[in-house]
C-alpha cells in the first residue's frame, strides 16, 4: 500500500538559519539601546580583561595552535583527555605550588596564573640542575582554588595548562608529555558565608563545574556549612548524572571561552615577565604581595 503519511521536509540549517553579519547584530543592538552601540555593554572585569557582549568566529583568528590542539596533546589547553579524579580527603601533594592561596588572599585570575608560573619556573630551573627536566616537571603539582566567576574559572585552568606547557617546553624536555601540568583544584573559601550554607552549596556546585570543564586532574569540594556527604555527592552527581566526564574539553570551541582563555594566558604571561624582570619569583614576593593587596582592596570596594 502506498504511504500517504506526510513526509516532513529535512531541516536545512543554512536555509532556515541564514548567517547574520556583525553589522546586522550591531544595528539590532543600537535599536534596542536607543542609539547606543554594543561597546556600552562591555564588562570591564576586575581581572583587567574586558568581556564583550557577544563573540563571533573572528575572535579565533590567530588562535589556531590553541583551538586546533587535540585533548591530551601539546599545549594541553584542552586537558588530558581523561576524566577528573575525586579527592575527598583534600590531601595536597607535598611541595605543591599553591596558586589557591593567591585567590584566598584576594588575588585575581591573572595574578594566580602569573605568580604560579613564576614559582614553577624557578623551581624547575633549580631542580633541573640535579635531574632531568622531564622528571622534575612531572613531579611538580599546582593547586588552584576555584571562585564564583564561572567562565573566568574555566578559562583560568585552560590558560594554566597552556602557559605551563610553553614554559616547560623552553627547557627542551625529551618528551612533550613532560610539559603537561599536574593540576589539582579545590573550591574557594574566600566567598563562603558562615551564615548561609545553602548559598555555599550552590557556589561549590558551580565552582566544581568550572573546575571540571576547565580540565582539572583532581578536585576537592570543601564542605563549608554543609556536610562532607553532600560535598562528595556533588561530584558524583556531576559525573554520573550530568556526565561532565563523558566529553573531553566540553567548553572547547566556544568563541567566548577560547577568547577568554587566550586573554588570560596573555595577561598571565605578561605578569610572569614582569616578575622575571624583578629578579624572579623569590625576590619579587614583596612586590607580588602588594599587587594582591591592591586587587583585594578593589574587590572589596565593589563588594565582590
């Protein structure tokens, strides 16, 4: 018998969703804002990085080495290609580089990246005098705390991977795998409240998501006003129900995240160079402390 049922037309994305030019976007924005342009919507973040109201593919120009890398391949911006490990004990590797303490002291993402990179390079240069660069680099661990600025925290970890990979590469290790960072994350304490455990729980959840999407190797959710059982279950839910470990670098390709990753990496590298100009990590500690204090004062002034 003939099939008389209607056959829906196939969806053709090019026909049903034609491309929209930047000029058309800007015209729509000016109409909605009664003459103002999109620049009035730019967020001037406390990181010193401007966040645009929208991002298009042209922001990826020049970022091919970043965007075309495969998960698990140099410069490891897209992670290791493996899922994260739950660290419910909160145990920190001995002699780890504590970028998390920069955040807890009030430092922004750029300061965390630049200072941690400077300390790592100084340690690696010293360690490589007695053993191979590859062995020394693989033995180093970095701890980052994850705050509430969701996308900045994702991009921060991606930038940390890329910065460390390029820094270690300058020491010419025998194998590229030595350029891969050992990156451990924990939820922040600076933004938690002793009187609002429910808000703490929500913040810890979004912070955990940032850490996982950013590509941490292991994650600790620190209970702050809520039980250790809930802290552990957040990670289980994100793994078993949200399936966040099922896709490598799930944020990769996002115009916003890729642009933000590149911006943080450039700013972090610039700070690292300034620290090196001051004599390196150890001699620069007083200067770095002043920079962090200024950042903390700026955050407190705007109530962040």
